[in-house]
């Protein structure tokens, strides 16, 4: 009687993590996300750890979550992971008066 099971949107060799409600502008966050695109995970994590941007810690946390998902849920090799996509959407707007 429940609803039918939804098909998985990702391939078998892909993993995903999403970070929502980060309190920073999308333009600033996109600068940090651009550093990690199309790079190996080890290099991206090292860059994020030593980045001077405040939001880099939250991005690093999201990348580590995706790595954990790939390792535990999909049995992928952590040493061969590459960040294929990193994108930023609209953020919440704080109304001030």
C-alpha cells in the first residue's frame, strides 16, 4: 500500500552529499566550490583545510560526507575518488529592516 520505490538518480560508481542552509552568499561559496571541481578528493580536502575562507570548513565537511557515503554505501575506493560536480544554488535571504 505504500508508495513505489523511487529509482536511484546516481550511477553505481557515484556518491553525493548536500549541504543546505549555509549562511554565506552564493557568490562567495561558489569561489570555494570552484577550487574543488575536477580534483582528486585528497587534494581538494588539503586545499579546503588550509583555505583562509570561512566557509571552507563547511564545504570540507560536505566533501567528507560524500567520501563516507561512497565508501560505506557503494563500496568505492577512497583513493581513486574525484569530485565531478560542485555547484551552488540560491540561498536563503535574510530580511532586514
